[in-house]
């Protein structure tokens, strides 16, 4: 009888423990989203969308498969202002203390030869749980977000030229117009092949141009909060690890009105070119010997990591 009672008590205790474990696991899963929580990779694992704006590497640097599962295996170019890539991980990225995301690019950081091509970063939660980036984007406000030169809701429209050799004209919602300049180094079509119309538009936050003429043409980095940006942090990480990257804190997220939002985790990330510059410091003189030497400012993207998992590897 005593053995039977012990057995009954043991079974009851075991049931309680199992029930408790189930509840804890359910709570953990609810907090981390619906994506797998075991054997998580620190690297991005899926590209959801990729739309280049016009540029010298458009229709050229387009192989996104090299970005999955690692970083540093290659690059894609996003083209001029607004060109973007959307990606995700095999898990929800948790908002922890400090930097949460690392994004790779290829800025030049040598003194007197700095060349950055800043990309703006936005994040999204999968609020409707359908596994698609179709909810609300929140911008991660970088150092220039509140600068008086920054333009929110900037819209640019690019027009397909009649000839392959022609520059690509653009207009914007600020009443300005300009050209994406063709150059001798890249002779392919600069207007993206994904476009099904003769006009394509992009909208986002425009940050100031930092193009500087000189014996070496430079494009100075911004302080923080941008991809493909040779900031002091990037330079420090490159010196430390042999390859730099830009870091991002989910706590920087703001809504469309600029109000700070609190996100416990995110599921999708978007990076887009944040400057509108044809790379010509002599503009509007497009016939200078060096006017077409470097090409437009176009963010390059070389992969992304969940930093908390990278540190644990």
C-alpha cells in the first residue's frame, strides 16, 4: 500500500513538473515568436525582397544567395536612393541590452580616402504571424535622423532612358531633378530589370550628402546608425576582428511620426540607400574628366548577424 501511495505521489509530482515545463516552454515560445528556437543561426537565412534602384552595379551585383548563412562571401548593390533589400533570420531577434544587429558592407576607412555609402535600416515585427514582411516598418533612427538637413518621406522617381547609353533622369517631391550618370567602367543597363514600367519610385528618409572633392574623392561617414558606413565603431571592429560591420540597437526604433516605439523582438529587416548622390562632386558639370569616375552612391550589403548569437558562437 505504501509503495502504491509513493507511486501515486511520484506520478503526481512528475505530472506537475511536466505541466510546469510545458507552460515555461509555451511562455518562452510566445516571447520569441513562432520561428524555430533550437540550433539558431546568427546569420540571415532568407531574402524576402530585393529591388535595386538605378546604378552602375544594377543588374550586376544581384546574387543574394551568397548572403545566406554567413557574412563576407560577397555583396549586393542596392543602387541609388531607395534601392532596398528585405531579409530575416530563422528566429525572432530579441531586443537585448545594447546592440542587437550587425550589418556588413564595404566602406573604405583609410584616412583621406574615406568612402561610405550609408544605408538606412528599418525593422518589423511579424504581428499578424503570417511569416511575411507585411506589417509596420520602424526606422532605426541613426545620428542624422533629427538633423535639420534630413528629409522624411522623401520620394524619388527614376525614368527609363530611351537608349542604353543614356544617363537615367530622376525627379523628386522637393521639386528637384537630376541624373544617375553612366560611366565607362560599367556598360550594362543601369535601369533595374525587375521594373515592369518606365517609371519607378522609392520613398524613405533622405540624409545629407557627404561627397567631398579632392585629389581623392571621398564620401565621409556618418556618426552611427547606418549600414555600409565607415564610422569609428566600424573601424574599431575591423581592427579587432579583421572585418568591420555596423551595429544597430532595436531600441532606436521610431514610428512614422518619429515617436519612439518599444519592440521586444523583430522578425524582418530592411536596408535601403539613404543618400541621393550621383558621385559627381563637380555637378552640374557632368563633362569634367572625373565627373563619372566613381559612380552614384549606392549602399552595398554583405550580410547580417544577430549579435547575441554571434557572441555565443
